[in-house]
C-alpha cells in the first residue's frame, strides 16, 4: 500500500501523523482479516459437525443422506450466497472426521 502524503508536503508533523494513522489503519485491517478467518474456520467446523451428527442419527436417514449435501447446498446458497456448494459442504463434513481421528 502507498504511504499517505499530505497535500502540503512542507509540514513534517502532518506527514508523521498521516504515517502513524495509516499504520494504525493497516494494522487494524490485518487484525480484522485474521479474526474473520478464525471465525470462518470455526463456523465451517461447526457446520460439518452438525451435518455429521444429522447423518449419524440413524439408518432411517441413510437414503436421505445421499441427497443431503445437495439439498443443503441449494438452500444455504440461496440464502447466504456463494461458499456453500456441495464441495465446500463435503470439505466441512470431512474436517469432522479428520479432527476426530487427530484428537482420538
């Protein structure tokens, strides 16, 4: 990113202030991005957990399970936009099995 420069380049104090403010804003934006990434990972993990628990509720859902991800993908995408297609939902579901294997 480019450094902020005052219109009046003669004012060193203003240039210093703008530099400090720019650094503060860039740091804040980076923290926000990291926080959003963390929340997104946690949300995906929880989505996968809910899907796995739903599927494991018994044999009566076994036939429905084949269409579950497609149905969820269609509904979630319609309401929340991209990011909830079949492959992403399979990934979130798979993360549950990986986490279970790693922690046990």
